[in-house]
């Protein structure tokens, strides 16, 4: 499944640094997208959380692509795919 399909459902994803980090700590994510053009500090924080909690991370897309996939009018440095309940 591609990034757009994974992030297009509002109830199946979170976007933004705070939400991604919170959900990573709570073991709620199955995958994280980190924008390749994100601020280095933001990317490092999210990457470290992914390593710590064993979450696969994809760094192939831009902030614009991630934001668009989430249905946002602005770019997003990161987004996470939530586990299905």
C-alpha cells in the first residue's frame, strides 16, 4: 500500500510532530513518514522515537507530499499510520 492510501483516511493517521511522538510512545503506530526536507531537529527527534519504539520510518517523500496525502493545505514534517483497532 502506498503513502497516499495509508494517510488518506483521517481516522487512520496522525500528522505533525507532537501527535506522532505521542502516538509512538503509546505504541499506536505501525509506520511513520518523515519528510526528507523537514527541519533536521524535527527529523532527528522522530527518527530517534521510531528507533526506540521499533517503528518503520519512510523518508522518501517531501513535506508537501505528506501534507497533501493527509488532506492538509500545508506541508507536514511527519505523519504516522495508526494501528487498526
